């Protein structure tokens, strides 16, 4: 969820840049934000691959990630076309799509895995069970 927060910050900054009066350098700033966003999205996607292979329980975070991906795609599409950042926008949208697809697949995979291999319940520590 830390990645989601970091990516949300980039998206909020992008939205703020286009909600306020235009300032010099906005297009280059948009390009840079999209590049940062894409790097974070790619890193998160790599982490999801790792979590899936090692059966890490991320079931609670995945639906939030899918929801966030929809929000991000809408925000990334919102600035008007500009040659300075159109390629970066296209790559960011591809990264969002990949993230959404990976998270959606993982939801089903994790449900199947954890149904077949339920996590062990942890018993509360008592004075008798504490290591000596």
C-alpha cells in the first residue's frame, strides 16, 4: 500500500497542475511525473510477481490496487495531448494496465491458494506458552 500512496501523490500533483492556471514548464513537469509514476508502477508490478511466487498474503490490498488503477488511468488520460509527454503517458497507461491485470489475476490465484492452504491461526501468547 506504500506504493499506492506514492503513486497517488504523483497523480494528485498531476491533477493539481492542470486544475490551476498554466505555468511555464508544466509540460516537462507532466513528463517527469509520468516517468516517476511509471517507475513506481513497474516496481510494484515486480513486487506483485514476487509476492505471487512466494504466496504472500496480499488479498486485502489487491482489490484496493485494482480500484486505484482505474483512478490512475482516468487521471493520466486527463491532460491534453502534447508531444512532450504523450509517449510517457502511453507508457504509464500500459504500466497501469499491466498492474491492474496482474492484481486481478492474483485475486483469483490467492483465493484458490489460500483456500487450499489456509494460513495457520496464531494463538495468543500465554504465560504457559512463553519460551523459557
